[in-house]
C-alpha cells in the first residue's frame, strides 16, 4: 500500500465523518433541543416591562 492509497482512504474517512456531523447537526429530531439551548443565554435576564405593559402612572 503506497502513500497515495493511504491519503485516499484518509480523505474518504474524513469526508464521511464530516457528512455524519452535518447530518447530526441539522437533523429534524434535534431542532427543538438546539433552539432551547440557543435561548439559555437569555434565561436569567430580568424582564423589563414594555411601554403599555404593566406600567401605571400615579
């Protein structure tokens, strides 16, 4: 087995691995989990009332 064959096999292995990661990341069954994880940064922020929502003038 020469170096060209080894490089070809390695390229195929890496390409298949890349396709696996893409399939995993963009699979429909994981969309809800990723959307929930994306919103975790905002979970501990204080909610400020918007104009007309809960404000009272006295």
